[in-house]
C-alpha cells in the first residue's frame, strides 16, 4: 500500500499532463525545469492496425512492428522518438479501439475517455518513478508534488452528458475539416464589414479550425446531441480538452476553460475574456440549452485532484487497483495551471516580454509573438489570441497577455519529402550535414508551398517550386534551399507580426546599430524537431539578420514546462509558489541555457542577406497562382 501523509521535509515539484494531437504525456518538473519523471503514450489510430476482418495487412502501418524493430516515430512537434521505458504505444485491442479515428476523408476524431485514461496512466507511471526516487536512502529530502498543470491541443471539441459524465460522440479534433461547408456558407452570408467586426472581437478568421463550427456541426448532424440540446434540461455539456480533463480529474467536478483555450472557440470576446452573446447568436448557440464552461485564467486553483472512475465511463482496461492506490498519494493536490499547447510553449520558452517570440518547428511551424497587454488585430493574416493570464502576479505581469500567431504548413515535412520522395537522404538527421556541404544554395530558391502559401502571403493556388537550378546545382544546394525556404517563411511571418506591432516594415533589413532601444523583436526562441540541427538554426539566424538572436530551448519539453510554470505561479501567497514571479522563473530555469551552443547570431553580411531576401520574394511571386494559370 502506498504511504501517505509523511511529515518529513520535502522538496516541492510540479506534475504536468500534456495532451497532444498524437500522444499524451505526464512529466514531473523540479523548480529548475529538470524532468525527474516522464511517461508518454502514443495514440493508436484506425490506420495503425488492420481490422480483424481484413486479410490485407500490408496497407496498415502496424505499431507492433515499430515496437519490434525500435523504429522511430514522430511526435506532433516533429521530434523522432523510439520505444523506451517511458514511451508506450497503444495498440487498438488494448485500448478498446483506437484513440484517433479517421471515419471519412477529412474527418479526425479522438476518443475522449481514452485520452483521459492515457493521462491517468501517464500520471501513474510518473508517480511510480517518483516513489522509486524517493526510496533512495541517499536522498536527504523527498520530492512531493505540490501542484498539477495541464497543457492540451486546442479547439478540439467534446460534448458530454452531465448525468453520466460520458461523451455523446467522438471529439472532433482541430485538424478535422468536416465543417468546411458550414464555414463556406457563413462566409457567403456575411459582408466584409461583418467579417471585420467578428475578427475584432475574436482575433480569428472564419475557419474549420475553431470549436464553434465543430459544435454547430454536432448539433446539426448528431441525433443524440440534438435531442439533448432541444430538451434544454442542463444535461448537455460543451468543452475543449482542458475542460474535459479538469472536469473529470477534480473532486469538485469543476467546469471551467482556461482563457487561452476559450479564445480559440470563436465564442469569446478577447477584450472581456468572456462569452459574447453576439458571437453565440452568430453560430446559433443557445446557452440555456447547453452548458458552457466558465472562462478562467491560466493560473489559479481550479479544483483538487481526484482519480476518475474510468470503468463508469466505459473504459475497463489497464487501470489496476494498485494504480488507483498510488493515485491516492496526490489526492487533494491542486490542479491550478492550464494553457493551450502553443501558449504553453510560449511560456515554457520563457518568452514573457512584449516583443519576444517563439517558433516550434514541427511538421509545420507555429509562431507566437508576445504583444504584452495590447490586443493587436493583424492586418497581415496572422491570428490574435490570448498568450497567457497569470492574475496573481504583480503589475502588468498579472494582466492578460496577448499574442499574434502564424503558421507555416510545411517545415519538418519538407525533410521527409526529400528523404521519402527524392531519396536524397536516408535519415532525417542527415539533412543538416548534407546542406552544410555547401556555403550557400548556389542561387537555388525552394518555395515549399505543397498546399499553398499561408501567412502572410495567403495564396491557396501557389504550389511548391524550385527556381534557379543550373548544371552546377547539386543535392546539397537543393537541401540547403529547402531549409532556407522554411526559414524565409519564418522571417516573413515575423516581419508581418512586427509591423502589426508598430515596427518599421524593414526592421529586419536594418543593421543592429540602427535599431531603436525598443526593439520589436530581439530574440526568437525555438523548439521542435528541426531545431535540434545546428545547421538549421544558423541558416535561420542568417536569414533573420543581426538584430535577432535565435535561441534554442535547453529543455526539450517546452509545452509541458509551460503548464508547470502556470501551476507553480498560481498560489496567491508568494511564499507558497514554486516560483515567486517571472524573474524567479527565468533565474531558476534559464540558468546556463543562454550558453553559446544554444544561441545563434547572423554571420552572413548584410548585403548578401538583403540580396537573398529579394530573390526569395521574387520567387514567391512566380510561385503564386500556379493553379490559377491552369484553370
């Protein structure tokens, strides 16, 4: 039986549950940002195992073969992982069917109870590790979890019954595009003035990404959900993944949504940080017929941890009595920090100052630019969202902080394309050495617009293009041009974001000596799979120029760390906190992370950098409208 209520001196640590698009993990962090326990579960999918009635198993990518051969798979952040003692890969039989399902083209569903069970299993594994650590006789002070934080994929929509706690359908994930007809219909129904009015309130364009369209689809197309909605008896509950987890992991059954997640629903006014009647009416949502979670800050007491009864929710596997016993050791621990994944990464990168930015190089890229307490609505196609809100901190630090957000469709996937389609490399890690065999791209420009160009160009008719090849061109030149293509797009988005923030349009073209003291952007904090390659980050630094330092995260799990920081700063009494304030966070966690091996500055002469940028812009113009010319 697990021991509890020991009065021996302890060192406070923070546990984080991090629910991603393709995996769940739990990590326990010390106050200097070090992981002392970690467990991860990669979701099973309908594509990862052959159906039992199928004789053709070749078309399915079997997870069991991955486990046998220890071949790498990739996280949502684009980081290659192999099977280890802290990474487990579901198989469909063990998880009562797959966690991720693709029932029709463009449809991506997750099973909410499976995600909850995965979170619990990861937490149990971390607690077992923690118990082993604490049993070390040489450890003078035992570790004790003082707070729990949550990071999660945003926009994913879950509807469940208040009476049973069970979901009434699969969760519709943020990548699901089944709502495209709803969005297209609304776009045709309203004029440009109305679109601008909606954008000023939400910071968002009309898109299939956000939760409102997903909820509207469920009400229109799911008979059970529509029936409960029409009853209007308070049984129907709506939430994103954060709401679902907090509701089922708290003794109080707390029904809340963190402001960074709520800002992605299309129901919340960015100014008031609350639901807006006009927005609800626009989507035809009657809040008297469906319960909407209370919108709260990113860092406050939500409720006390209590292990959920997964069997009552229909999940009967793997949660043993011993597991529930060890979960009792954290009963009553406050769940008190929550951030949507990209906001959590911003916090985990310690990008607290206005004008700081982070970039996660995954399959695509996500960029967030901290605009401080100013809500800026972009005129260049980026989104406005809440970065974080830590109300117990003093002064402006305690106010909601806003961010501009931009994304690039193709980043790490360009490396996979070079490997799998062109056979230029055998392993993704070979891209850096291949590209570094040449000092430049030899005049080659690669526009990786495989599915069009996103912000700030916004051209769905553009397609991937390679310009400037000669007989001199080698595989190394093309590889380098491909990496530069990703980095040029990062520059383009940051340039647009800085312009929205009031900077000179040409601030990145200016030499360091000509910068004002108040720089629009002084550092770009980076994480994700591609950031592991020094060659990539040096290329990025050269493309951005001397006024911006590229800083690689010393701690790989920035998203989980961000949620831990939110939880650690949540206590009203400064003495009770894991960290007293942002300065304390930076002092304890950054430590030696600003070392030379993780910082990259431009080495390319200004004249060469400007010439390359002009060549990139010319190539973009040539790639635009490629499909339009055919029609």
